[in-house]
C-alpha cells in the first residue's frame, strides 16, 4: 500500500494527514500530487468524493513560504458554499503553523474586507467575482501568487464566472502554475484552457460505480402525459423526507418549482440564477428542513452537501451522463439507503442503455391512482421477432371496426386479426426459408 511519506511533505502536513485519518493517496492524489510538486500546470478530471481537494491543497500548502507575507496561492470555486468548505480544509491543514489564509465570497461587506487587507494572506480561497473585485481595487495583490486553482471549472463556465477567472489570471505571473479541476471538460471550456495552459498534464479518473445496493433505481415512463404531472403524481406517491428534483436549466428549474408550489408542495430551488444572498438563505432553509422538495440544476449535484436526501428525481436526464452519477450520489450517504427515480420517454432509451452499462439496474414502474405499479420489462417489446410490428400494422389496416357494432364485435375482430397475423407469419417463413 502506498503512503503519503513518498511525497516528503513537511512535518505539519504529515501531522494533519494523520489527524484527518488519511491512510494512502486516492487515485487522483497519486496522479496530481507529483505534477504539482514538479510545478507542472495540470487538468484533473474526477467526480466528487475522489479526494481531489487534497490533491492540490497538500502539495501547494507544503510549498507556501511562511516568511513571505504575500499572496502565494489563489483557489477559486464557483459557489460560496464550496469556497467555505475548501477554506475549512485549508485551516485544518495549517492550524499549527503561522501560515495565513482568508476566504472571500459575495454577500459580505466589501469595504470592511478591503480594510482588513492591509496584510495580505498567503493562501486565498474564494469565488471568482469577489476575488476579481478585490484585485481590481488593488486591495488583494494576486500578482504575487505562483499558483491558481480553478475548481469545478465546468460549473464556473455554466454560471458565467469564467470571465472573472480570466481577469484574475491575466493579473498574475507569466510562469503561473494553473490547476484546473472539472468533472467534465465541455467544448466551451477549451478556449480558456488553451489560452492559459501550454501542454498541460492531464489526470482523468473514471467515475466510480454507484453503490447500487444502497440505492433503488426506478424508471417512470412519461407516456402521453406532461412531465410535470408525472412528477407531481410521483412526489405525492413517495412522500419523501427530502427530495431533490434535477432539471438541466435554470429556467426549467424555476418552471418546475413554480408548478409544484402552485400545487401546494413545500418547494425550494437551487441554481446559478439565484443571487448569493438568495442562495445563502435557501441553503439555510433547506438545512432547517423548511422544504420537503428542492428543484435544482446540477449546481447542487457537486460541492454542496445537503444532508438527509431520501429521494433523487431526474425530471430530465442530464446531457452529460456523468452528471447522473453526481446527482444520484446526493442520496444514500453515510450508510443510509435512497431512491433515484428517472422520468423518461422513448428518445431517452440510448442514454438509459449507457447508464445501465455502468452496472445500474432499473425497475420499471409508474404511479396509478396514487399507488406504485410494476410495469413489464421495457426491453420486452424490442425482443419481439423482427417484422411483428409490421404484421400488427397490416392486420389493423385490413380488419376495420364495423360502422354498426353488435355485442361481441371485439372478440370477432380479434379472431380475424389473429387469422391475418398467422397468414402473414407463414408467408414470412416461406420467404425466409
């Protein structure tokens, strides 16, 4: 078993590792730590819960010079909650040292923050907007830093923060070390990476298999109804402790949340369109159990820990299927069990097949009259012999419902249709033999 001793960290880092109970590096740490130690810019792609935060914190903090009273490391995160979580880890690693760190996020008094910056912190953690504001005011001297971390870069892109990150990086050294972490690398992120990273190293850790034994996976067909009404019936049938309903866009999250509120359900919302103040208030209300339902975009699938989630509902499948793993990972935490329900239509079949290849087994159910009903295996239709659908169509076209119906007409129609089908099957067998 490999250990952290191979990295020759300073004593205070090794003490902190022992205190945190880390026994050996995770796969992302094994790949990233040597790159950071070699001062190579790198891109780390891994899901939440793989230890990526410490894959950059350990080697970067290890290199901070306690005698230089200036900014040496800048860490950016897309949300206040995530920035505060990262800063907590920084404080744990540096608590027995003279190293200084500060967290800068929106929703706080900017002027008071500026007044406190007469002495520069050595480690800066924060949201891009607030760090950029302080840098523009020349209150925070980011130009002295030798490294910047861009955590959850794809969410930075989605929330429109990449421009702020760009402005922060443009104020820094030419030989800046850049470490980008992202669960996915969207096309729109690539121009930014190309601008600042020349031949970066790359570490990709494949998403872990879901702990399927703790999660029940359910597929619910939309059929001819609106997705909103299928969702409403589903939520009423499960009566969850706390359910997160995932949508793909902010506008759809608002539409769904408004619909559920109009039906009398205690519903909150979390997405990048909320102001920092609104999001802070929402997170407090969620933790105080003021809501039974939360409608969210994938912002809530990463970085933000919401305790007590009993159910995940995919109102729509994510465009990037890695996010399915992130979403359902919000339930069945800390040894608890959970349920992940996905509303689907026939056009989602290919995506569902890809998810099934990850080892996930779905049950096929729907809600009728407030009760769960198990449906036939959805693969059953596709396993019928080729040509059966054409035979059905032909039989239906030849045997029409009579204009004047008499008792027992359905039985006679079915008999005639079966005769036509038998005839067509015999014909097919002859043609194929």
